[in-house]
């Protein structure tokens, strides 16, 4: 906090233009309507406090220090994406990034206003760029590689030991990231009613964490597929080291090119990478892969139904810098696509978005603690700051429930209930 209040080393009023001052004043005017907390901005022109300054019960109090007037230009030109760019470039600092995201989510109408004016033109360019990242077969390989092929060593610095890059399932105050991740794996296996001898298709291998867990503890044979060469290499290695090569087959294949029939299908936070135009293709493929009495589970990050269409039309920080070609589906969009393309019936739905907030918090703590190691891998300061912003950005979104994560369990028409196994219980594990 004291560092934020200290004079800015890089920004002096004399070095900023009249135009910068105009952009700053325009932004502050738009943000004066902030409610449910306070935002205090410190820059070369002074200190301005916005929000419920007289509300002693407001839970969110955030301080931002602007060190370079390029911050105001970035927001004017590219809205919220520009704010993320400026953070990566070191143009501003904040005493609590997660609280800032939460405050802005609570004032989304003001945030939407940042995407007007010059930012609209910048947004049009971002939309053109995003349109060129369509998830064709070749486009999907390129998009996946841009994120997941950052390096297995990089991801190992902040993920749990099972290398699961998806929400864990937290239930107790004394949970660790590892125990919550294991609970999530067991919960999925329980909901799928996995048993020895079953054939399971996993769409989206990650680094093999779920495949290893399902084969080792539930006795099924797993076929799993990824488009990331880095993931494929490490998953294959980890499976061999676990002595499970005879029970797990790892493919380097697009989900659209999969064939065969399986008793169970699972897809853990892979649907976000397919692109909205391919939702029906995805559900049609799930149905094609499932035996007539099969069941499938999708773990999906979700957006509120009423904001889905707007989100499809925009390019946010995540699409621009973290997951090119990605989108976040809504529950209603997935169910509508499912209804058009398959005979699957939804038999269970569970949202556990708060667990994702805790997962992201744990990842961010581990990421920051491993900063020297990550820098030694060759990642520069802007990259480090962008990823810090990314993890905080997502944590705040889950805490405010603007995004969620859900388990959706589907069944083919011939699937028959099997007693208590068909009443999934969060956190329960099959022994």
C-alpha cells in the first residue's frame, strides 16, 4: 500500500500530454458511478476516490497506482483488454487485483461503457483477429499449441502434483490443492459409475491426470486424446512410469476424427476450446462415441445465460492473451446444441464455481512463489505480469459468479439407472 502511495517513478505531469489528461478525466467521469466499494486512483495529477466513500460497510476497497499515462491510452483504445495490456507492460499497479476485478464485475454497466468510443474501433480489430483464430482442424492445433505448449515445466510450477489444469472440488477449510483435486477426480468417476472393464473415452488429455486416476483406481481402459504435442509427450511418459501403458492409450488427434464406441465419455474443461460454431459438432461426436446405454460427463466453465450472446460478440483479455480461439458457453447454449445434435438426456447438473475461485487462488500463490524459477525458464516480466493478471481476473469472476463451472451428466436413451450410483453426491468417492 505504501508503495502505491509513493510518488510514481516513471510518470510526471509534465511528461503526459493534454490528450492524456483528457482521456484520464473522461475515464474518471465514467467511473464515478461505482457502487459496492471504493476505487482510489493515484497518478501524477493527484488522488481521486470513486465509489461509496461514505459507506462504511462496503467490503471492497482498492488502490490503483498509474505509473505511465499509456494506461489511459490503452483503455481508450482497447477497453478492458487495453487495461490488461497496460498491466503487463507495467503501466499500473494495484494493491488487490482480485478485489479490483470483483468491484468492476459488480459495476458491469460501467465496465461495458469502457468499450465505447475509440475502444469500439480497437474492438473491431480484435474481433477480426479472433475471427482468424477459428477452430478448424488446423486452427485448433495452432490455438492449443499457443497456450499448452508453453512448456510442461512451466505448468508444473503451479499445478497440483496430478497436473490437473481444471477446477478442483473444495469442501473443507483445511483442504489442500492436491486433496481438492483428488476429490474432483473421484467425484467424476463416481458420477460416471466407472467400473472395471469399461471403455472410457476422454476428450482432452491434459497431462494424463484423470486417465491415470480412472485406470488405476477404477479399473477401466481409457483412450484419451489431445492436440498438444507437449501434453502428449508428458502424458505418455507419466502413464508409462505409472505402469499403466496397457490400460491407457494416448492419441494426438482432433476430437472430430475420433471413432469407435465407448461405455463412458468424459471431457474436462475442453469444451471451451472448440469454439461456439462447433457446439453441435461436439455434441454429435459425443453421441456417436457413446454406446446406446452409455453416459458422459462434461466439466465446463460457464457464463451467465443472459450475457452469452454479448460475450460471443466481444474479445476479452482471455481470448486475446491466454486462450486464442476460446469461448465460454452458457448452460442454455450447451443444452440447445445438445438437443439439436444428439439424443443425450441431461440427468444431473452441479455448479461449483466457488471451488474454482479457491483453485485459482492456490495456483496464483504457487505461480508467484515460483516466479524466480519461471523467469529462469526464459519468461520475461510482461509475461509474468500478464499471467498474474489472468489468474486474478478469473478468480474475481468466479467469486462474483459472473462465470461458473459445472458438471453436466448426460445419458443415452438405453442407459438404465443402477441404484444409488445414479444419485451423485459432491465429494463422494467410489471405494
